[in-house]
């Protein structure tokens, strides 16, 4: 499920859609929030890491705003993604909502196992995230207003 969310970022398309029966989304409304939040157009795209045919991690900046979205997907091998948020605007803080594979996630036997976490990040933040076999993660980064 986390990989399906990540595909909204890793595969560019201004015609995004959620193609399934509504009752299947109702079971995972917390994860569906990512689909609600993700924009359809971008000001900037950064490929953070990639090996064709194996894995890719992409960061995209929302058009007209300083919000970012990150998607990471992998092939049949599990792997650790090393996220470096240096692409974020220096001095700004962002609320990151991380939709990632659960420890027991598996593409065949447990595809709907996911965890949602929130963290505050800056351009100096570095995170390691485990992707399950054929898994992924999706992250929304909303700029927070400092008072």
C-alpha cells in the first residue's frame, strides 16, 4: 500500500486518479489522506537516488508553495532508503507525514501493512527508512509557520 502511494510521486502524471472501489479506500482513510494532499503539478523535481530497474527516490515541490512530496519505491528486494532533506529551504521547518511499509509488510503475503508517522524536519535532517520487498514510502512535507 505504501508503494502505491509513492507511485503518485515517482510516476509523473497531471491526471492522477485512485482506481479502485470506494469501500477499499474506506478501509484505509488514514493512508488515503496522502492522495487527498498530493498536488497534480510541480515547480521542481529532484531525483534523490536511483538505480534503473531497482529503486528510485523522488522529491517534488508543490507548484506555487513550499511544500514537498517524496516517493521511494523498490523492486523485489527490500532496501534502506537514506533520505537527505538538503533540498528543503534552509531555515524552514516542515511537518513530515511518513507513510511507510510496516516491519511485516510483504508484496504478496501482507501488502496492506503500513505505518504512518509524523516528524518535524529541516534541510539538515537525514532519515533511514526500510522498504519491504517491492515496497515503498510516501512523505508529505508541509512548511510550518514559525511564530
